[in-house]
C-alpha cells in the first residue's frame, strides 16, 4: 500500500516533470533540425571526388562515432574555457548540448545517407543521364526520393536513440527531464519520479515509432 | 536512289578496360530510317559499343558524330553544353528497363520532356497518351512500374525514350530479361516502329527477329566487326565463325 500512497503523493510532480520534458523535447527537435541536413553535407563530403574532403569527412565520422557522446558534450562545453580561457557562462549550457548533439548525430546520419545513396542501382543514374536530366535534377527528382524511403528505418532507429540520449544533457546540469527526475528522487529518496520519467521517454518513443511506421506505409505506394 | 542522311557515324572506335581491349577499330554508319542489329557472342563488345554511342562510356580513341556534329574525336569529347544538345538526338532502351519506380507510368513518360526539353505539360501529356495508346498501355497510365509485367515495363521504357522524340533509338538487349511471351510483345512494338521508319540500332540475341526487322546486321566478336551486311547476306555468309554462331542459335 505504501507504493500506492506515494504514487498519489507524487501526482503533483507531473507538471514539474513536464517542464523538464519540454527541455528534453527542445534538445530533441533542435538536434534533428541541425543534424539531419548537416548529415547530408557530411555524407556528400564522405563521397566527394576530392580526396582531402573525403578524408576529412571520414576522420570526422570516425571520431564522432568512436568517442562517447558524453565526452563530446564536455569538450564542447568546457573547451572554450580550457583551451581559449573564454568564460561562456551558464547560458552556454543549453547551446553546448545542442552543438554536441548535432555534430554527433550528423555523423550517424551521414553514414545512413551514404549507404542509402550508394545502394541505388547505377541504372537509375544512367537512365536519367540518357534522358538528359542534369546532375541536380537527377539527384533531387530521381535519387533522393528513393533514398529517403530506403533510409527511413535506420533514421527511425537513430531518432529513438536520440530521445533517450537527451538525458545526457544532465551531465552539464541542463535541467531536462532526467535531471529533474533525479533531483526529485534524491530529495525524497523515492524511485517514483524516475519511473515517471521513464514513462515519458517510453510513451514519446512509442509515438515516434508509430508515426514513422505510418510514414513508411505512406511511402510503400511504390517498390 | 538519293543517298539518305547519315545520322550516326563512329570511326576507328577504341576502348579498353584495364588494359584489355574491348573495342578495336570499330566503324559504324547509320542512315536515316535504317534498322541495324548488332549480334555476336557475349563479351564481344556489342553493349560497350552501344554505351560508347550513348555517351555512357568514354571511348579511348575514335570519332563519334551525330548528324554531322562531332561529339568526340581522337578520344577528346566536345564540351558539356554541346554533348547536352547531342544527347537529344538519341534515346536508349535498357535491358532491365530502369524505369523510375517512384513515378507512375505517365510521370515516367512526361517528366523528361517537361524538365529537360521544357515542353508544356499539355503537350507532354498529349505525347504520352499517344504513345501509350500506340504501345497498348492506355489503361496503365496511373500504375506504378512494379504493378506491371516485364514486357509492359519495357514498353513503358520505350515510350519514355520516344517521348523525347529522338532521331535514333538504341536498344541494349531489350528482351534478354523477359520470357518468350513477353519477348514477343516487345519485339512486336519494335517491328511496328521499324514500319514507321524509326532509325534503330538494336543489340540482340533474337536472331529470327534480327533477320526480320533489320536492314543491316553487324556481327561482332572480340571487339571487332567480323562481318556486316543485309540479313540475307549474313545468314548465307561464307564466314565459318558467323555460320557457326547463327547455326547454333537456329537449333
């Protein structure tokens, strides 16, 4: 019965968790907003005909995927002070999180895009070329729409991971949902705020998974 | 008889892949209204020749001339803007169709005329309707390629090429991916085009068809043209290699 009483006791915590959830959502949306297009640029770099550009993109992807996101958040946040002795102030916390997330996720998206673009049969390019399409028309009209369909499942995977990764903003004290939940749990030594936060993450990911499935169905009008 | 206009001229064409010569000194001339079939064993360079003619492959040496306009000479190609104009002279039908899967049949046909040739939507649609009717596909206009049989897909790809109103149409083994029934349906379409005096160059393994439809047959092997002539000449050739090849296929 203890659990039930504490449940009702913690019902008022919802608005507070909700506030944290909004910050988590901000991190989520802004990261996607920057990382999705940035990933495309990195992917083009990775497939560039210029060797130097290709190598740079390769190293970038390798470092971003090969080191912990938490470490990257620290480097972005503390880097300006440790390296250049520039004090950024606590207002820099949130932007630092967005920068770190965006450059990290761009690397993953870049590899997804690249595999999607490279999986396109050469015949599609050749047909477009013979019909007289220029390079931009070929990419935007013929290749990209088909690539989007192909990369949708792996992009969904990354997106779901991103929802959970937003909790890493906790490491530099950005008051997103996990930070809030942990404070509430510690204050009363009770597990319920953490379970509440878990429920938020889970439901949100459920919504993402369902909407992406819908989008995939919508794109299944052709094969 | 008045000499017909030469639409395509390929002189002394050479092409190697990794030091292996696939085309050595090929000369081809195609006149307006002519149907030329290219036959020969696999690996003889037929498809490479077609890919060189359609600018999908760069030849190492030789000339490529469309309607007197030089696309390439001595292995050097004309500037891009020039090649863009020259591309308008020809169309190509692939062995495995290469339709755009995310476009309906109609869109596959009208998109290039609208986007590339800046034809009005109305005009492009009229062309499409006419071609679809001609190729017996009027009821498939709103279908997607995956909903069609291979034969229907190949006919759509022929319509897509014709919608740009090319002077020459190339076919790269247009029936090799099809079963005999579907093959017949595609060959029928090509025969009808021949009746309308469409200039065509066809790489094929369908000997009987080549015999019926061609004005001229070119027999290639190991990167050279072994023999060429009218179907009658080819099918009664003295050349032992040509006789062997045709004989085997007639079994």
